[in-house]
């Protein structure tokens, strides 16, 4: 047999929703010797099906390893992704739910850290980028105290990896979270980021110390959806 490969995206709209891809056969009914109502069975379709599940969230957190994405999810929601002082602590996406008044909420995804070359398959980049692709909007989370990658270079790397995976993907970015401001002496780094990327609001925070995290809630609140009872 010759198998043909074709990608067919399927979006599950909610619990209980179904999507028919291949039809099964028709079972045989009755007995030709003892029943007049006899129906011969028919074979169903025979195909190979590969399932690729992608995380869906309202807001995805994008950054290099150890930028503070997991800590941010813990600070904003009740999710408890692993937090440690070494890179690649997060090996799979974690979803946190941020609650707002009136039974509104925003789902935020802690996406494992990207590295330069992720779009080419370095590290586990492709698998992580697939999850980012299903987020409605994105936030850059940048470690401004990182001595190996200065903030502007970090954002350029992230922007390049996103657009290399899908053209225009970086247009989903809505803000830059400048994390770990408590570890830098000069706040000029925030002005430098804002000057280099004037299209994005820059939010200086220290997630560890709880500094200015309320500003992040204000940014993501625009993506809230209603999840209460209207009766």
C-alpha cells in the first residue's frame, strides 16, 4: 500500500465536541439463512492517523531559558510549575488561569525556553514553538540581568525564532516584560529597550519580589473571557 501524508488541522471547540476524519465500516446485520432482513457488512476507511496536540492559551510567555516565565505564572495564578536557578527547568508547557472580577479569566502558558536556532530544531525548539503557535497573544519575558545576553539582543533572537517558524508570528507580541530589575543598578536598560522597540509597552518587574506584577495583570486583562453562569 502507498500512504499519502496530508496535514489537516482539527480544532476542538470544547468538551464533547467531535470531528469526523475517517468513517468506519457498516456491520453485518441479520442471517441470510434465517432472516429476510439481511445486510452484508462493508469495510471502513483504512488510513494512518498521526495526532499532534498543541496547547491553547490566551497569552503565551516567550523567553530564553531561566528568564522567569515559570515564576511569573506562579505569581499570577495558582499553577505551580517547577522553579529552579538552572536553565531548561520547564520541559513542557504549563497553563495557569488568572482570575478577574465577574467570572472572567485569562489562560497563560508557561512555554519552555527558546534558544537561538530553535526554529531549526536545536534543543527542543520545534516542539515548544508549536505550542506558542496556538496562543492568541504573546509576551516577551526578558531577564535584564542576564550577563550573557543583553536585553535587546535577547529580544532580537526571540523575534527571529518566532518569524523563522511562522512568518509574522512576532506580530502577536503585545508587551515586553523586563524581569529581574532588582538585580540591575541602572534603570537605563528599560529606556534602551523602549527606544529599540517602541511598538511594545515595556513593563519593568521583579517577579521574585512581587514588584509591579499588577501591571502585567492590567496588560493581560484585555484578553479575559467570561466563564461564569449567566442565569
